[in-house]
């Protein structure tokens, strides 16, 4: 057990090494006579290019016992990804020859390194052999020395929010790992690490890796300093546990850490293969969110140096120094204050839930939170859920485009039967006579099914597209863009009109739809500056549709019969509730929705399996709006 600060990946093999050899100059040929020194050089360099140290040693006069270990240590310390060897000259001096070699090495962490060395050859009983010394590898290397590569990544570039506000801060963390050569009691390792939050499967994988590579640092879990201090008495005394201290960055809110900004962690084998050079085993990379999606932009490229140390571990010389390239910041639209308001509004919610907040006039995503934060799946951006009655904003838009007005008469019986399928109002309410605005305010399913009975099937996905539902989003992070299939029967048309059938959306989809009704113009969502949707043209909506729906959404909140009338929403809020059925239970479970806007701030609230939109999601929206600052 020990602490160590890793400044490189010295002594660890690269994940993969591809070595080729090109011999250029002096007509060198592998077919030369064995008595020709050129043939010896050819064979030696060929073996070297394949790291075939046994074949190399066979071409060396009196190879020392350390021949293989010295060559292997240098190759592994440098993490050579590709090596090309050139014979520059061969100088004769009686029974000796001196071959000047130029080695073009591609180092995983640093890139190209050119080394010039000499091979001295002697003629022994008619056979030319290499008179080897460590200087044959590096001119500064002496017997007993070792090579280290000190890899120094630049400070990771910032992820910024609205107006350049930082979305991350620096805080101390401890990476807990294993070193197989120090483990004396494997049975004691598992229970100790499990108390630190490591799963049995993770412990088993780490132990297997530590056994396969006993001198490696095998990362297991990264803990905040506070979390480490709590479990230190348990894990620190266990032989084989090793610890690395880091200054790690942490997003400014837990919700950002879980999803949008994301987190950092030890690179996996799969990530190592995907990212390639300059990444190496033990590096820290983005695991989720923007940290992962913009890994290479944020990380930059490492610098550092290659040094030679004596057998006592003291500095001898520097072989080469490399200048790193700093990363560049990622600018986002997230407003930390609105993000905090959204996260605060979901405090205490036990079901999976999400809030997305958007600036209506631009489509900029100002806040996005998905709970529980321990779930890697981002409900807010990537979830797909039936929208229920929130979809009535789309259906109402379609009806208005086909000639109806908020004053158009409607009927609201407790249920309606279409094509043999019976649809009920939620909780069986009925009201008659009424108009479309009143049916919208009280969210009468039967009324909207009746009103939409003459709408063309194809108009549903077409109208939804006017609000961005079904569009392909390119905002810098993956997001679900909604799906509104064309109805194929009167039954599916009826179900589609009330946001059921196969209609699915994300909270982001409905926040963008609400923003379009607020501003009168569809703006595709914007999150990361420079993403393609930043330059997507805005699409104006039908002005009559916008005006009529704004009045109808106000009635949902302000009218005595409005489904959000008792939710405590602040003055000026426009919205629409939704209670969306899912599953095969009797009665089926329901998701609770509330979407809307106030001022230039549009939003969507979802509580998965939460129940009734007006009594569950709308009060959460009220908490959010009360805490959120005004959007300029």
C-alpha cells in the first residue's frame, strides 16, 4: 500500500504497438552475405523493429544478462507506437565497422522523436556481430540507467455557461486502485473496496487485472476527498491498495455532473481504442456528457519529457522535451442560476423526473436536469415518453389551421367510442356545452377526439414538425427528437390526437414546442456554441395559431376550470397539463406533465409514473418559476 502521484505511464505497456522498419541507404539488403556487416545490421534492425530481443541478442557479441530487460524497459517506458529505422552510414576501420542509425519513433503520448545512435560491429571469426552497449538505444544511456517518460497533460479547458460562467470547479479527489505485486490477502480486498462503493463485479475485474499485470496501477474508483476520508480507515491498511491524489474538476451542480456537463474517470480499454494516441492506460477522460463528447477539444495534447535516471533513481539527463497543446473551452448556453432553480424544484421527488428550460426567443437550453442523478440515462434530453394531453397544443394548432377557433363549439361526454375502441376522459369528467378553449383548459379527451375526427391522418406529423417534434437535433449532445407516426386508422387518429398511440417525445421536445408558442417562431434547441443548430434558420409559426393558443394556454392556468388553476403558478404563466397513460396495468400508470412559458422562459416538467399532471407536475413548475431568475 502506498501513495503515488503519476506523472506519466512509465513502465506500462501501451495498449497496442505496431512497429515497422524501413532500411534505406547503401543498397542494404537482407539477402547480403552473413559475412557482410550490412547483413548483420539488416538482421539486427529487423529484429529490433519487431521487439524480438532474442534474435537481436544472437547478433550481439557477449550480450549481457540485462540485454533484453534494458531494451524492453526503454520500449515500454517510451510507449512506442511506431518505429522506423534508417541506416545512414557504415564506416570501416579494419576489423571494426560503425553503423550510424537514425530511429524515427512515434511515441503514443508525445508524437515523433528522432534518435541518432551508433552500432559498433566487430568481425569475430569471419562473422560480423554487434558490440552492444546501452548507448546503442539512446546515446545518453549507461549501464544501470532507466528511462522514464513524464507525461504532463495541460490543465483541462473549461466548460462555460451563459455569459462565460464556469460550469465546473476544481476539488481534491483520490483515485483508489490496486497493485498486484503488493496484494498479500486477496480475500481482504473485496470487502474493503465494496464498503467504498465498488461493486463485486468491479472488484473481481480489478483483481484479475492486477494479477495479470502485477506492477500496474489498476484504477478501481475515484472518490472525493471527503468520501475517501470516510473510508480510509477501512481500505488504507489493506496491502495492495494504492492511491493517487488528483485535483479533479466537479460541475457546479449535481445535476450537471450527472448528465449535461458529465464526469471524468479512468480511461477504459474501449475508450483507449477509440481515442488512440496520445491517450494511455491510466489517463483520465470524459465519461459522460460534454466532458465525453468534447474530450479531445477540452483535453488538448500532453507535453512532458523523456529522462534518464541512474540506478539510484537520481536525474542523469533529458533525452527530449515536448511542448503540449492546451485544450480550448466549450461554451454552452446553460445558465447556472436557472439550472439550480430546476434542480431545487425536483428536490424530494422520488420518481424519475426531469425539467428542461429554454429561452423562447433563441432556443437556448438554459437548464436541464434529470433525476435520479445516479441514473446515467438522461430523461430530460434523451427520454421518449407519451406526451398525453400536452400534445393537445399540436392537435389544437392543427384544428385552428383547418378553420376552427377557440370559440368553436365542442362536446365533452365522459367517453367516446371510435372504431370499436372506447376512450375515456381522465377520471370520467364531463361538461357540456363548451367551446374548444374550455375543452383545452379542462383537458377533455372526448372533446378533442371529436373535434379532430375530420383531420387528415398526415396532418398530425406535419403539424408536430412545425414545433420541432420529429426534427433531427444537432445541438452538441445527443437528444431524442420525438416521433409522431402517421395514423393508419380512425382509432389511431383518435389516440394520436390526445398524445397516445405511438406518439413519444422528450421533455426537450415539449420545451421547444412551448418556446415556439411563446415567441411565435420555432428555434431548434441550442446548447453547445458552434453546433450545427446554432445556424439553423428560425421558422415562424402561423400568427393566428400562436395568438389563439397563447390565450388557450393562459386559460389552463387562470380559468376556474383549468387543470393547473390550483398549482400556485405565478401570474403570467401559460401552460398545458398532461397525464399520459403507459403500460398494461389496470388502471394503467400515468406520467405527469406540465409544459409552458412565462416571459422569455419556456419549460417542460415530467414526472415518470407521477400521476396527474395538474396536481404533480404543475406545482413543480411553480416551484421552478418562483426560484428562476428572469430571462433577459
